C-alpha cells in the first residue's frame, strides 16, 4: 500500500504541472517563442502519457477495492463471480501498470533524441584490429539499415590490408544517440587472423565512441576565426574526384573553459563532391567535438553518481567480446551472451541493446527511489 500511495502522490504532483503546461501552450506569447513552445509541447506529450497511466492506475485500485467489498458483503453468487473476475484482472494489471509508471517517471536524457557521431578506431592488434574495425562498421551499417536510419561516412583512414584504422560517421534518425550510446567502449575480438599461418587465435580490439550531435545554438564558434583549406579528394568516384577541390579541412583554436588551455582542432571532410555540403558537415563535426569536450564534466558526474558501467560513456572499459571459434558474443556489463555471432555481426544487435536499456532503467529506478 505504501508503494501505491507513493506512486499516486508523485502522479498527483505532476497533475498540477500538466494543467500549467496545458495553459501555457495555448498562450500566444509562448507560441511566439518557438524554442520555449517546442520545449513545452514535448513536456506536454510526456505528461499526457503519465496522466493516462494515472487515470488507469486509479481506476484499477478502485476496482480492486470495490471487488473486495462485494466479495465480503454480497450474498448474490452471480455478483460475487463477476467481482472475482474483475478482481483477478485488476490485480494482474496493477504490477504491470506500476512498472510502466515507474519507467515513465524516470527523467529522460534530453540528448537521447539527438542524431549521433559514430567513431570506430582500430586498437591493439595492428592489421587485425583494423579489419575488426571494418567488421564493426559493417555491423553498425546493417543495424542502421534495419532501423531506417541514414548513415554517412564523414572521414576514414583505411588499414594496410583492409578495414579501417579510423572511420567516422554521422547517423541520422529517431532516438539515434539514445540507442547507440550503449556501444561506446572497447570491443574485443578473439579469432584466427587471415594473416595467421599457424591457426592460432589472436585477441585484438577496436574502440567505439558515440557522441550526441550538438545543436548550432548550444556551442559558440567564432566562424571568422576558422581557417579553411580546400583539396582534391582521392579514391574511387565520379569525374570530379582528383579534379575539383571538394575536400575541406578546417583549423580552429578552441579555448577549453575547464582548463583555460588553447587547443587547435583539425577536421577534414570528403563525404560528398559538393564543397558547401562538406563545409557544413565539417562545421557540424566541430560543434559536436566542442560539445563533447565541454560536457565531459557533466558526463563524468553522471557516471560517478550512477556507478554503473551501462551507458556511462567510459571508453576505456572492455564492454564486449566477439569470440569467433565459439560463435559467441558476450557483453560484460550485463553478462549477456548470444551464440549466433554471424547474425550479430550482420546487424542483429537490438536484443543486446534492449537488455542494456532494461539494466540501465533498473539502475535509474533505484536512483529515483521508485
């Protein structure tokens, strides 16, 4: 009963805010302020879902109470049978509703809805690490296809025998960062490399970093201080390759607000044969880079408070092992194991991500004392 009253108290407190927001989004002054209006509309939709759950929860509790009273006080057999059925259904629904409400009450990370920068780099293991980075890129490409997201390569450095020393992508779609953020960390592979003549299993690694795309208004950049260079793209492509200066390189001196040190940022983009588009993407990458740097303290604070390896963005943690001889993939943060490695490497990673989301939500429920 204490848990029920706590949930109802929380929901009743939010009902007042729901009425307030309902009034505000109809105010012409608020509508004129687009940034505030969009923020309040989003809050309204979230609160509306909670109010719907609040109404059903209150009705379910009332049904349980009424059914128990009928069973205690009524002598009519038919009425008592109906009460038993209603009581059984309501008691089965109550814990489901309580879990739904707890999840809705967890404060959402405002960054979850953002697009993301996906960076994959070969780590320890030389050529084999670069090949594995290429395999991870293919895995994420396939996953993005399944999700209906758009993945664009912004820069890449190929390995000597294939794969990538480094590849950076921009991923657009719904809730991209909130889904892919669990992939940040060190990915380890155990397999016999193509270059191995003795058939010995080697262990190599690649790092994955997922960063939320920064909005233009959140990061201050003095575009007049950016130094631009233009160059001809190289590699296979259309007639413009090696003939038109479509590749762009920017240099920008950024002062770290946390340390006061000035750091030169260098970013290249050869994504398209359209120079203005490449400039736009390079600027977007610059904003995201600065955003990530300036928000690192925030990320660290969250990580320390949560004390969980799930979704902390700790890029030094070995989060997952891909064991080819055993056809097994294991996520070390939650003890998740899947024995269909080929399907996983073909982009079938949603089940693992779902388990990580459940684990993080459990942690956040504890923090919110729900």
